[in-house]
C-alpha cells in the first residue's frame, strides 16, 4: 500500500469506533520487511479496538507518515536500511511531546544495545518479533493507555547490562537531588519492576499516594514514563546492576 493510500485509509478510520463505542487505537507499523508489516497488519486488524492506519518501510518514511496520520502507537523496527534507523525515528517522534505517539520497539534479540538506545530515546518498551498474538495485543493496549511496557526481568536485565557500560548521566544524577526521600524510594522500587499496588504494599501507603509520587518523579526528572524512569535510575547510579536490592 502506498503512503497516499495509507493516508486515505487513515482518513476513513477517523470516524470509526470499536464495539464498545470507544475510538480504536490507531497504529502505524514501521519495518523494512514486508513479511513483517503484512502479517502484523492482518493480525492487529482482527481486534475490534485496533486499526492500522499505515505502514512504512524505513525510519524516515515512518516519521513522515506518523506526522500525517497521527497514530496512537507505533511498532518500530530498530535496525532498518535507509536515511534514519529506528532509534533516530523514535527520538524524532518522542520529541514532539504529547502530540507524538507511543513507540514500541520490535527486535529479534533481548540484549540488544540498539534497544537500550531506543529506550533512552523515549520508546515505551520493546517486543520480541516472535511474540504471541495475545502478547502483542496486550502490549499495544498497555502502551495506548499511556503506560510503559515494562517486563521487569527482560527490561531490567537489558538496562542493567548496558547502563554499566556507559558513563553515568550527570544531568540525571543532578536531577535526582530534586526528589524527596520518599520519591527516591519510589523511583528505586520502579526500577525493581514493581507495580503501583506492589509499591503501595511495600511502603504501606495507598495506591493513590503512590500514583502521586510516580507523577512527581516523572515530572521532576523530565521523563515520559516508567521505562525512562528505570533507565534514569540505573544511569544515575541510584540503582547498581547486580545490587541485591534491585
């Protein structure tokens, strides 16, 4: 499908609603392999609350398409031929702030430095390309709802592996000084992969209080979501890879 036809399809999708009356999640797929774009499109379109509004074969095309059709979620291949790769495409889309889509990285390998770079650039999580259909659907819904896709075991291992190889982020370390002791505790627990209810139980506070702390942590550290909070916790030295507390 050409980008023009994709845009036309997107326009038609603007007025559609899912079975529960809500607007469907608008999705763009960016991958340089047709054998990935087509099956993912067909699979996602089986869900009444999803609509694939376009696909692109490279990063530059993906950025152009997203700016035109304004999707909610982008499935982004990380290693692509062309003018820009998935990391730079992610960086450009996330730089648009609230107007930009949530980005899910597609990768073949769990421990991939490119994926780490994409998380630093602002991606909300990553998915292995051989994942099950249900895992794909769940991931898109989680990210579309504004949450980070944070599978603790895999994501923490990835971040821990590469954070130790990089110089500490001085700016992030400085910003940590703006957090209260309780907010610092919450950030450390986020880096452990705990959910809000789990953090509330650990700290013996209400879940609403935890949500307030999480919001303040993200605001003070100028982060988009929990995935970037985990990266910041490791890169600033707050959490040390291999530390038993994490």
